[in-house]
C-alpha cells in the first residue's frame, strides 16, 4: 500500500518589520526617514562629485601620514592597482598599476597591510575593506561614525556628536546621514588616526571629508553641544 504524504505548507515570507519590538520599529522608521544631508562644519567634502572619486573594483583603503607635511593620505587598493590620495586636496599623488602580485592585496599577510607607494614607499599601510580590518569610528573630541542598514542591503553612514545610536537629538542637529550606498557595496568607513579625515569607500568609489580648524576665526573642530546650531 502506498503511503500518502501531506504536502508541506509553503514557507511564510516575513515582512521586514515583523519580529521587531515597538522600539526597534520606531528606530528603523526614524533612520529610513532621514535624508542624506551635508556633514556639518567644520567638515567639508574633498571631492566635487556627489559620489566622490570613482575607483573601479575597489577592494579596500587605509590611512597614512605624509612624511613631510604630516597631512593625511589615503591609500586605495583596487583590482586595477594601488593609488594614493592627498586627503585635504583630493589629488592623486601616486599610482601603481602593476603592484607585486604577492602583495597587491592585503589578504596575503596577517596584518592586512600592503606596501606604501610614492612618498610613503618603504612603509606598510593596513587596509580595511573586502578582506576584513577596520578604521577608527570615533575621534578624541567626540565625533562618531556608524553604518546602519534599515533597508538592507543598502548601507547608510551616520556622523554624530552624541555618541552614536539611538541618537538623542533631531537629525541635522546632533547626527547626520552623510552617505547612502544604494548602488555599490560598502567596503570601509572611518576616521583617519588624526581624526581630521572621514573616508567612505564602496566597491566603485571613495568619498572623503576633511576639517581644517582656523584658530583666527574662533572656529572649532569639536561637535556642537546639545541645542547648539551645527552650521
């Protein structure tokens, strides 16, 4: 006698908001409602383009300091080689289209580093991105960066002066949605060790912000206090 098997019910597809607490749902809706806005003073974008500088096949980025000026430099590792940018001007100051295959990507070594180039030749730069690693997400004077994905898989990068989520003040006063990756995968984001540069790298481009406090006009690089105008 043939045994009849009951057909299994189709797997129910849960809506994204199902399973969230009321607090989590409210936070998600708050993040979804926040549009991309410019970073507050003293931060300014380094590149003129909306999505930064295009870098096809970007794998990761790392920070270094110029040996003479001390300014922040950003090393970019991609499938097309290595590049080095001045983080204040955005100028590409060195390029290696054919790096040594044994050290062209950081996954070959334990510290996820690649050899420097141009003015930092002879040094090694730790790279954060596709193969792991990370950059600073806070500065000594109170700025914070974090990535959130309320509409996963699209990542949003938030800059704040209130210590991070859940954010105590209104959007645009104590936290700012400065980057939304809707077209490429987020590779890395963070501050330079000096705290003077913000970098956001995706699989197709790199965006930079810098701050250059001017003591002569009384400007400050600290985040605005609660209730203080950020502009």
